[in-house]
């Protein structure tokens, strides 16, 4: 089912191809080609928790290299409402969605809703990497 969601989202992205959606499409392709987990953050510019997640947690993790082993895309639900609707579960934002492809080729989904700390993100990313490695 997650594979169908990813395929549907990617087909929407490829047909419309605004620059910001292409970022998601590229992140998805990189995740597939390199066997990396795909991390998607869905939020909005008017959302304080979304802004803090990006400017604090994600920025700090990028600086320390903790996101180097994942493929990441940030989706603004106002700029890309169809893509955001396909990705999100529920209405609350921000949502951090992590897709991991197992060695068998299926995709597993982990979702976090609301502001997340580095520690929580690290834990989820470790779980995603283990799923990708078959551990």
C-alpha cells in the first residue's frame, strides 16, 4: 500500500513538475537508487512548530551530518496542497514521514506529528536505517 502511495505521489509530481515538487520527486528517486530512507516534512510557513522544526531540529541535524544517510524533501502544504494531502495522515502539521525500503523491496512508513526534537528524529532515523538494512 505504501508503494502505491509513493507511486501515486511521484506520478503527480512528475506530471505537474513545479520546482518545489520536483525536489520531492528527486528525493524519492535518490532514496530508491541509493537505498536510503526518504524523509518528508510536511508543514507550512505560518505554522510556528513547522518553522521551528526546520530551523532548529533539521538545521542542527544537517550541520552535524546526521541527515547525510537519508534523502529529504520539505513539502509546504499551502504551495503543494495535492502532494501534501497524499502524504499526510490527519490534519495536524508538521508531519515528519519516513519511508524505508526493505531489502525485499517493500516500503515501510514511520510518521511523527508535531514538533520533534533531535533525539526523537535520531531514533526514528536509526529505525528507518535498520529497516533498510534488513536488521
